[in-house]
C-alpha cells in the first residue's frame, strides 16, 4: 500500500499549468527521488503535497486519508515532515533550541525532548554545536539543521527539497549515509539535482517535465532512458 499518493493532481497559476494531472504513488519504506529540469514543476508539486498551496484539482492521499484540504500543520501532525530549498531556521535561536521546537510537536517533558534533540543532531552531524546560534551556521550547516528539525519529529514521511545544496563533498557523503540509515524507519521523498546522490540512495526515481511525469524507474533505468537524457541529463 502507498503511504503517499496523488490522483489527477493539478495546479495552475494565471492559466499556466505548473502541475498537470499527476498520478503518483510512494510505497512505505521507499526512498524516492524526484528529478527534472528547472521549471519542471517539482517545487509546486512538493508544495501541493505539504499543503503550502491548494490544488486546482485532484487529490493528495496520505496513509489512505484524503488530505487535499488539510493545512500544512495538520499534515505534519499526521507524520509528514519536510525541508525546503530556502532555509527556514530561527537564526537567533541556538541549534539545540531550533530542534527542540520541532521535537515538542511529538514529545513532552524535558528529558524526552532532550533525547529527541540530541539523537537528531547526532544523525545530522551537528552534535558538536548545539549551543551555536543557527544564524551563525554556514548555509550548508543550516540545511543540515533543517534535516535535524525534521528528524526530531520522527516522521513517517520525510520530504527533502534540494538537501545537499551548499554542502561540502564530505557533508554530501555523510548525507548519503544518513539517508541509507533512515530507510529502516522512514519513507523519503528526495528532490535532488545531485545525480550521484540520486544514483546511490534512491530505490526509484520519478522524472517531472512540464508539470507531468515523464518517466519512473530504478536509477539505472532512468539514467538509460533516452527521453530523460534529452529533457534533463543534457544528452541524446
């Protein structure tokens, strides 16, 4: 059974189709990469999944429930967590306090929150800087902090939008290891331009182009797909 799916999901802006009748299914326990050229509709699609914007038509279903009309905070309460391309940390708060705000959505009590925070910081590689102001972190470390904030909620579905943007090569390698570790407990939707991350972590790949699904398959199948090469990989 799919943990997340869409049926005929569409969104238009002033008559322009950003997402058009997308049927999508993400099974529980899978790492799915979502790729496509700039302007393909990836961010709009993810915003529809998360509840940041409403669909023009179609449905979003999470764990068998139609959540198309639910606001973002209600979707979070159901077990969805997400990060976006633009970092959204609280710059004046410490790293610890940022993650604690997210953890309190799930657990109560100081000790339980502390355990959740430190576990998430350890996973994201930020365990050595809990007292640092979030605004003083590098852009790459702010991205990792957002991931830690998502992990602190112990989500059933974690949606990551360009998580490796701004990361150093060593941090990208650590991120790949983290994604593989999370697979045991979390379903992941990964919007990513770094093809090495896609090839090494994803079980399956969905390719968007002009707001529609162009292809789906294993990373190897997508890499060998002539239509994908022409539209996205720049060859063919």
